[in-house]
C-alpha cells in the first residue's frame, strides 16, 4: 500500500470529464473523502458502458441465452407444445427492454450521484491547462477550476474507411438496439470478444449469421481451448465462420449489404455489424497542451495509480488503453481518487482482474494465461477437467465446457484459471479470490463446496494439482 499526495481532502475541487464507470465511481470515492466534485458528461451518466455497450449488449445476450438453453430441453424430458410450436422471439419487445434497462441504470446513477452531492454538468469538457476544465454546455462555456482532474472519456467503435456505418444496414455495436426485427442474415466483421458475443446472440435469436474472421480462429487472443470450443459450438448451431478472411469493404445493395473480402469473394446479407475494436475518445480535449502524453494509438499514458504526465491530471477507463473492461475502468477511477486525495492505495494489479466473454457458454479467465506455462516463462502446472463429468452439469444437461486451473510447481500457489460454462462469470470468482489472497491449491481443495455444484469442479481441479509440485 502506498499513500497519495499530502494534499488535504476537505475543500479539494475534483473535476471529472466523463460519467462512465471510471468517472462515476471516482466521483463517489472523492465525495467519500470530502472533496467537492463536478462531473461533466455529454450523453448521459453511465457513459457508453451503460447506454450503448455493456448494459444493453449483455441484456440482449441474456435474452439470447434463454434460447440456447432450449437445446438441453429434450434430453431433460421437456418437449415443445402439442402443436409443435417452439420458442419464438418478439424482437420489438426485446429491444424495448434493452433500451429501457440501460436508461433506468443511467437514471439510477444520476440519482445516486446527486444524493451524494456531486455536481453534474451536461456538456463536453476540455482541459484549459492542467488546473482547469472548460465545459461547453447549451448555455455557453463554463470554467471549472480544479485541484484534481480525471479524464474518463472512454472509447468509440472503430470503423473501416471502406465500411462506413449508416445506422440502418451497416452498423456498429452502438447502433444495433434500434432494429425492429431480427436481421435475416447478419454478417459480423471481426471475431474478437464483441464480434463473437453478438454473433452468438443473434444466431440464438434466430438470425442467419456469418462471422468474418481475419485470424485462424475466433477469439484469437483468448485461451486456445476455450476459443476452439466456442467456434465448434458456433458451427454446430449453424453459424458460418469464415476464418483467415479479411474484409476489404462493406457496401449497401438494393435489399441488404455486400461484404467484399480481400481474396475477391463477396458475402451478401441483410445487415452487417462492424466489430473491429475501439478508438479512444481523446481528440479535442486539450490534453497535449496541458502536458498529458498520448501513446501512438491515441490513448492517454498512465501509471498504475492512474497518473498522467501532467501534475494533478489522472485518467481512467478505455481512453487509457490499459484493459477495456468496465471493472478496470471503475478501479482505475477509484485508485486515482485515493491517490490524489491522500488516502492509502494499492497500485492497479492486472493479474487479479477477472474477465468474462458472454458467449453461450461463457468464457471466464483470471491470472496468467496457459501460454506463460507452456512457453516456460512460468514454472507452473496445468489441469483441465471437462464439465460433462460434473454431476450437477449432468443434471442440467450441460455437455460442453471445462474448468482449467494453473498453479506454481514449487509453492502450489494458484496462478490462474479458465472456466467455460453457463454463468462462468460467477464461477470464476473463487479462483480470483485464491489469486488475490495467495491461496495454494491445497487450500482451495480443502474448502467445502456444495454437492452437487458446478463449483465442485474447481475444488476437484485443485485436488488434481496437489500431485504436480516439484
């Protein structure tokens, strides 16, 4: 633990540009520590994470997940209605619910911040030197002097020059929620996390889906076993996956879209989703003039306590390029305020960050990747247990998925893990706790688990690793 600057908390003025997870979580901490806090936000509290990204996308995916669970129904003795009708989707209701939940979450954040005494300015903020933010509002410019500034402006979808979104047929992930019906044939360009999540969801909702991947497999930066399993699930469910296929451009046709591939092939569909990463929102903020260094990719350079190169200026979230997760943005924002206002603080430790991919089944990871062990970088041991042998999984009709655990060969410390399963994002937490608290595999193995439970496979994996020391 380290202490932040010796500045007094009471009476300090904190101005936060951006009201997403990094911004609003920082505001709550700063108020708790006695600072006067102002948030400048232009689109709505919660930012893109709540309004156009995490909350709406995961709500849509949660609906799609209900459709995938019907796969298990016949094996459990659950049959379709007597007339043979299956489960159908009212997509208008789905999208209305998605947007309402996002708006409700934004309202809740607004109410909480107001209750805590945070001043909220609707507008666009930019730095006027390191000690002042100018907020451009509908009533004109407003100068906001600050002892501490936090930039938490997030990122926006990256688009291709030859594939300009029009909001109707060629879409980014922020534009999907205004469709009135399930796309007849959705072409997804990009097989990273966002592309894979939406491809799987829309296939489950009834769309024909073609996934265009420039790499050898989907989810190229994730655990290889997990990615292979998900690609197999996609194909089994009828998705067409075009590997090693790079999109050269996307264009409108008379009744849909055409995706031109670099090798000359053309893929035609009704709609196209461009999911090729994000671009930091760091333009026109006055950053460089204020002494804030940007990386070659346009992200704000920060250290592990969220400091930029300008005194008193911090940054958090996707605009920093550290790790594009809402949980990381929120922690960066909290750390920034703890440090800036003189509270005890531990620097950000990405080794303790758990992440989840909301495919069906989900993929959750934490700690080191298996490649660190197989490459010899870390002297570790690996065990992998198929979920199909778990008694609770058998009862639920789950046949796909696994638990993978990594430990240090000498000490037995838990170093990482991968869970591929329904609700993997919940199951990863015991492994995250083990890493954060430096538990050994024996300690994990000796903790009681419910029988039968999916988490029982985590304890079983830990027991297997007991004999892999040395």
